[in-house]
């Protein structure tokens, strides 16, 4: 039995199920053995039920009435869609942060960016990068936007880890571009840097999943999405009410 090593919550169970997705153990259309997962993790059925409800909200699980829980479509398009939406929200918070000129935020981001410069451990890099994004979000997002950002606490961070593992230097450079734009107070550059960064992370994650055999390779390379419409939306939204 692989018992959970941290608090036995639905979030921990959801993380376990996502790992099964990301290593190819579970695939689109597979039935999820809720009792088996509970037994494997040494938890009751309640947190497992909580986990699949969370994953259903994330679009990763289908729960037909009285038919159990099944893995929803899980492919490159699923990952890209999640990251495109997260990228749009991150572009919005970056734009607001650049316009705010908050010296305390800039100081915090400077320290985190400096820490990333000398970091070569995946776990430490991941924690520090999350702190960078969290600092921007807390400083600029109101309650509704924060709630939306929290809804990306599942698939996005799990997939992003592949990019950190495989392309840490690219991740470091992307965060540096965000920081430089934020310090310069350039809202357009800061939002574009955030969106470019998140889309790059998505592509790295998809590439890693293809290499591991979780996703099959596309016979025709997918076209790169034009970020201009997203940035136009961010530009018109960034100055909105944040109360």
C-alpha cells in the first residue's frame, strides 16, 4: 500500500490520480477504480470522492449519472487549453503589477528572481517560481480573479513540472523577462512575457508527455496560436476594478 505522506485530503488524492494520468497508467476513457485508489492510499472513500469531484471541475474526469468516474479526454489539446486560459489570467495580473509600480512587490520579485538565478534543483526551482507567480497574483488580483486562479491548482502545476525538469534554463530566462518588464513598468511587455512563458511551458510539457508515450505524436505539427487576441483582451481589462 502506498499511503499518503501528507494530510489525507481530497487535494492529495487528486494529485495522486493526476500522477496516474501523467505517467500513462490512466488514459482517456478509463474507468477510475475509486475503491482501489482508497485502498492504495490508505484513505476512506470520502477524500477520493472529493478528489474526483475536483477533477471533474477541472475537466479531467467525467461522472455519468450512476455510472462511476471515468477519465475524460486527456491529450495535448487538453493541456494547451488549460495553459492558454491560465496564461491569459497571468498576463492580466502581470499587466496590473507593472502599472502599479509597487516597490514592495518589485523587491520581493527581485529576491525571487535572484534566487532562481542560482537554483539548479527542480523542487526548489518549482517552489520559487510558484512564489513569484503567487506574489504577483496576491498583489493585483481581487477575490474573483484569485478564485479563478486557484481553479488551476491541478493540471497546470503538475504539467509545468515537466518543463522545469526538461528546460530549467528556458524557464529561468522566461521569468527573468517577466521580472524585467515588471520593473520597467511596461504593462504590455509584462503581459506578453507572462503569456509567452505559460505557452512555452505548455509546449514543453506536451513534448515531455509525448516522449514518455503518454500522448501520441501528432502527424502534423500543431499551428502556434496567435497571442494577439488574448493580449488585446488583457489590455482592455487590466485597468478594471480590483476590489
